DNA sequence: CGGTACGTTGAGATCGGTCAAAGGTTGTGG
DNA sequence: CCACAACCTTTGACCGATCTCAACGTACCG
C-alpha cells in the first residue's frame, strides 16, 4: 500500500486504456521503485544507451529530444506527471533519443526487469501499456503533420491546444489557461522554428486576441477561436481511451 | 498450412522482434484472413473510422497520411511488404489518420477480433507486435526531426537512406540502389516540401554525384557519402531487433 | 495519336532565419 | 534587501531557403 498515493494517478490512467482487475491494480501498486530527482535539463536517458529502469513521472515535466549532425535540436514530445516515459527502454535494446528534464523532476525508477515480468504475467496490464504507447505514436504522427505542413501561427497554436488538453486531463490546468514551464527556445525546438520567430508568433497570437500571455502562463479567452487558428482536432489524443 | 507462404515473411520478421516458439508460429500461420487488392491511392482506412480488420501487406506499398485544415497533406510513414499496418486498429477505437495504397497493393485482412484473441492468449506474440509498434514509433520520431530540423538536401537524402535500409532488409533492394515507386509530389508530402523543390533537390543531389537517377530508380554510387549528406544513423531503425 | 499525369525550369515573392543589441526577470550571495 | 549575474524575451534590419505561379517538356496508356 505504500506506493498507493504515488502510483495512484498512473493506475487510474492505465485503467482507462484497458480494463484492469483488482489483481492488476495490486501488481501495479506493488512495483518496486526508487524515487529520484533530476535537475532541469539533466539527462534521464541518452541516445544509444540501454536503460536499466523504466521511468514514471511523479512531479515535473520531461521531454524527448534528438539532434541533427549540425547541432539542430528537435523536441519530440513533452511528458507530464503520470506519464510513463521510456517504456521503450524495457523492450528495445538501446534508446534512439535523449530524455531530458524540463523542470525539476521527481520520478519513480522501476527496474526494467520488474516491468518485463509484469507484462509477461499480466496481459491486461500489457494491453493497457501497449495502448499507451499507441497513443504516444498517434501524438508523434500529429507532430510530424504540425512541423511538416502547418505555418508558424498554426504550429504554435496547435502546440498550445495540445498542452491545454493534456494538462486539463491530468488536472493541471484547464481550457481557460495554464502555466507552461517552457522557454521560447524550447517551444522553438518543439515546432521546428527559431526562438526569435516563436517570440514574434506568440506576440502575433496575443495581438490577435487568440491568447493572453503573462510571463509563462497562457490564458485562452476563446478556446474555439484558438482551435480554429490551430486547426486542432483532438481525435489524435484518443481521449475516449485516455480520459 | 495454407497460409504459410503468404505469412512467412511476417512470421520471420516478428520472430526477430521477440522469441517465438512453435505454438506461436502455428497460431500466427493459422490466423484467418481474406486477401484483398487495392488500387493505387485508394483508401484502406479513413481517419475517424474504426477498422474491422488488421492489415498485413503481402505485395506493394502503402502510406499513412493526414491533412491540415488548409488541405496540406503530410505523409507519416511508408509501408512495405511484411509490415502490419493498422495494428492500432485492433486496440484503438478509431483511426487518427488515413491509410492509402501507394502502388497496387495486395493485403491480408485479418479480423480485428482474431488479432485481439491472439494477443490475449499468446504473450510472446503480443510482445513481438508491441516491439513492432515501438520501432514504428522510433521512425515517427526520426521523421519529426527530419521535417523539423533538416534542410531540404539533408531531408531528401535521409528519406532515401531510410528507404534503402528498409528495402534491403525486406530483400527488395540494396545499398547500391532501388526502385522507388513514389512521385515527386509524394516525396514532397513525406518531407514537408513542395514538389517543385523536391525536384530541384533531387537534381542537386544528382549533380553533386550523391545519387544517380533514372526514372524512378535511384542508384547510390557511394553509400557513405549519402549517409554523410543526410546525417543518417541507422540506430533509430533498431536493426538489432528488426533484422 | 491524343490525353493525362508527371517532371523540369524560370522569375519573382514570402515566410521564417540570422545577427546583433537592448530590455526584463529571476535567483543568489553579500 | 540590494546588486549583480545569468538567463530569457523582445525588437530591428537584413538575408536567403523555400514557395508560388506558370509554362513547357516528356512518358506512358488506351
């Protein structure tokens, strides 16, 4: 029972991805783990290395990231409390990307072995985790579209929409606004733009009344308007299996 | 045994993703299916719809695709014989993207139900399929990087590298060249460029001696050179678990 | 042999990038 | 509680990679 408060959010999330029975919940709650804390921008996993542990975010935010040969950085996804990051680590031999802390970050590190045993012995949990990675995949696809075919306003607005939805789902904000712990440089790395242009784009969205900024918090006076600007459809978040 | 020749390539591929025993192979080979043929550019799955079947490509190529509100099209992935496409279809309620035939395409349509039963009763197969979707995810991540942070030459060259590797792996070409059944417009939709610019980029790569084109086949006089131009590293293909 | 789809080329426009500097904010140590 | 440093944001001027538009060339197919 000791893990319960810590893993509670994760168990509830997984239970929505696939039905779990009492034994499944027990098994999840009894997973062995060590709590670790990471400073902002420290690495949790590095490209090309195997990972010993599977990481569950308890507090704070992380992101996945890759570099081009020329040093260009692209952020691939942003993760919030309750997310398993590096579930791949349990099944793939080496990591194909870097995993970095966005904010100060408290995580539960679960031994890779324990995860593999869990999924071998609990098919419903395996199913739920698999659905989780499929939804991750869907979000990656949307990001390819975002970065490949939307102009800068749509791109930034779309990212803001996604964060709004996901944070609301995790109980960390709502559709009226939220605090985004990202610098404009990081937003640029999410969208494939430069920091300077992200700045101008945010300013333009603000000037158009689509968002209102103060510091790093964003408020959204008219959600429908932001959606329209972004061309946002939440289908890809598979909320029926995520919420 | 009737399925054997048809499913053979798929079984061999999965067995590399996770160890399978004789019973697993039997179960895979005995999956019920219907063969279907799709004409180029016909839809196998449409965004927003559930899919009744899980699709295994026997011959030909398919691609996943999404549109922006403005009608911009982004290709998200390209699939070759032996690939399961729309495995998501078995676990997610509705599709978040379109699946289209690139060439004439012969597929095995396996009922969604049969797939779900299979994965519930065969944990090793479930594991192999899961690893398959994880590798798909890794490729999506690389595409985000490609489209987000590489310039047009790197982007096109990277795509050509990926196809070379994947086709070679499937026995459909090698590192000296292959035939790419895509129009320049489709290449543009893969890379987030315009067809005109893809044309100029291919011309430039050809002029620089990095590739040699004739019609739709590409030959690669110096693989290392193409890799360098693209900044290609095959780590993300997880060949140790794919090959 | 004509049509349709695809590839190629040129000229000019534009969105977003680059470079550089100034203005804010935050946190820390004295 | 101030002062400074580090980091982040904002702004302007200019640049250039890629897009747009439009025409022409080419290959395949019925």
